[in-house]
C-alpha cells in the first residue's frame, strides 16, 4: 500500500468547511482506488491561533510541515486582523520559505456550468495560468517612513531575479509542452515598466529557444484581460508575474462560473520540500459557518494534490466525479445557481465516485 502524509491547514473563514469536505472526498477516492492511503494530520493555525499566541502559526511550523508529502490549505484572512498580517503570517510564511515558486491555476468550464460569456463552451475555455510565486511584487521588499507626515512614503519594490524568472518560464514552457496545444502566452507590462518587465521579455527570448515545439506569444496585461473575455479560445497556457497572475486568475475563475470552483497548486517542482494545494477562493466570512460554501474548488485542488503525489488515476477519477455532478446539475452550490449545502455537494461527489448516481 502506498502511504502519503498530508498536513491539513484549514486556516480561516470557510477554510475548515471546505477542507473537511475535501478530506472526506480524498478518503473516499483512496478507498475506491485501494492502492494508497492518506494519513491526514490537522493543524489549527490561522487567526484564532494568532489571537491566542500572537502569531499565525508556531515557530517550528515549517520544520513540522517539511516532514509531510503535501500540504492541503484552506484560506487565510479574518476581519479581526489586517489581511497583510494573516497573509504574511500564514500562506506566504509557508510558500516562500519552502520555495514553492510555481503557482499553477487551471481554469476551464466544467460540463454543465454556464459561464458569463455568451456562446463560450468547455472547448473554448481551457487554460492553465502559471503564476510566479516567490518574488516580483510579493517579494516583501519596501518600506514606509515619515508616518503621518505630509511627506510620508510607502513603497513596495518588485524584485525579479534571473534565476527566479528563468525557472518559472521554463516550468511554464514545460507545462505548455505537456498539453495538447503546446501554446504559451507570456504576460508582462513591458511598455510601461521598462526594467523588470523588459527583463522578463529578454529572459523569455532566451529560454524559449529550448522549446522550439512550443508556440509562444506575448501580451501586455491590460490587453490580456480583453483577450481572455473576447477570444478565450486563443489561449492555452499563460505565464505571468506574481501580481499580474493573481489578478488574471480571479478573472479566469469568474469566466469559468465562480471563484468557488478554482483550484491552485503551489508547487516545489524539485520535490525537496512539500508542495501546497489550496482553493483560490478566500475565507468568505459572509457565509462562514452556514454550511453552504462551495467545496468544488477544494475537490479540484485535491485532484491536483493526488496528481502531484503520482496518483494520476485517482486524480482523474475524482475530476470525473466532480464533472458528473456539475453536468447533472441537480446538486449545485449557491454560487453555481443551485441551493445545495456543502455536505450535499460532497455526498453527491462521493456517490458519483462510487458510481451510485449514474
Ligand atoms: C490568491 C489570493 C492571495 C494572493 C490573497 C489571499 C493575498 O488572492 O491566492 O490569489 O494575492 O496571493
Ligand atoms: Mg488572488
């Protein structure tokens, strides 16, 4: 029996609701597969922990996490604490030191889901956004001085290193190569930002020489938003900086029906540290505790985790089960136009996995 250890960090808001739904589904997938077992340990870190201990997670949290095969993360953010504290104290405090530099965000229209774009179906919208996840606008470099004075200054410096830019572009080119269309779009803003963004373009010109079989093109981020809406079928794999891809991936999620379905993998491709898997949606405090959060993002995320662990057959059967539920359309969460609870959607996916609702 193949054994995997998974650290579950549900975090804030609806995190614990969608992660416990995801764990139920993961156990059902493993039981059905019969070839592997997941040992899940839960870590109650986040804002409640912060209010009690003055930090979002314990000092030795990273050492604890390093011992696991994967991290299954819910969400960070709670109105009782400023967002930049929860983000830097939890999610970025895990991603950055573990150097999970490749943030992978698939976006596609699941069967039966009507996105907001007229006449756009599943065959027209099937993208993977690769987000640089270790530097750029999230490098954490900057400062604030002369507090409260008229000449107060606030600065965040976007930091791009050749090694950081090259490794994410290479990763994205390899991912594009593995997909049927072998197509990659580089997104920058090199008309306005003439240093770091022109650097991204220059590095790309060099790196792509090693991938002659991948068709590439370049877009400025503002024009990219219109292309995503008006010509979604012209895109396949996309690579962009930390902030640009953050913005574009929210747009992508909305165009595929809801932020509630969108998954993410924070990958450490070298596999010398665990990777972290999380739904894109935030902590959604407005619906917390009501049992109505959409768990599909955390199921899709769980499928990405299984894939990364090498359980590709189980990953595919989980996605097929999710797609059966969306295609059927009887049991959908509120953000997808239904009225089903988190538990009902979870039960429906488990039934589909086990072939009970055919
Ligand atoms: C995301 C989120 C985070 C980010 C937030 C919670 C800070 O928007 O994962 O896309 O910007 O990285
Ligand atoms: Mg975001």
